[in-house]
C-alpha cells in the first residue's frame, strides 16, 4: 500500500527542495497533494502495481519558464523513491512515510 503522508526531499538543478506529499489511491488512479513553501499542488496520476506516475507542468523562474515533467516512483515499506524527468534535466527524489 502506498497511501500515506511522506516527507520528500530532492536535489534538483535549482537546489535542494523538500516538502510533504500525501498519496491516496483508488483502483488505478493515484492523487497526490504536494505541499512546499506554504503552497499545495494537486497531482492526478496513475498506479500500476506499486509504481505511480504523474505528468504535469510547472512554471519555473527564467530561463526555464513552463516545463513539462513526468514523476515516476514507488514505495517499498515506508520508503518512497522516484525520478523526475523533463526535457532539460532529470533528478531523483526520495521520501519517508510519516503518517
């Protein structure tokens, strides 16, 4: 089961980032709320086995502008691990279940 609250960290090309991710699954759909710096972004994705995938777009500071991304990850025990892929860069993220 991947449902839960995770403290997530990533070392991105724009620096170290951390936040809280709440995952909720229903059938083959996975919803997530990612909270970072007092903002929350709602993600809608899919789940296949123990792998979740989210696709979306984020507005970044110059020179990036709007950037499409794909987040793919999975949960093993209380550990969340995954990768964020864009046309410009790729980075790993990880998290620990806290609730």
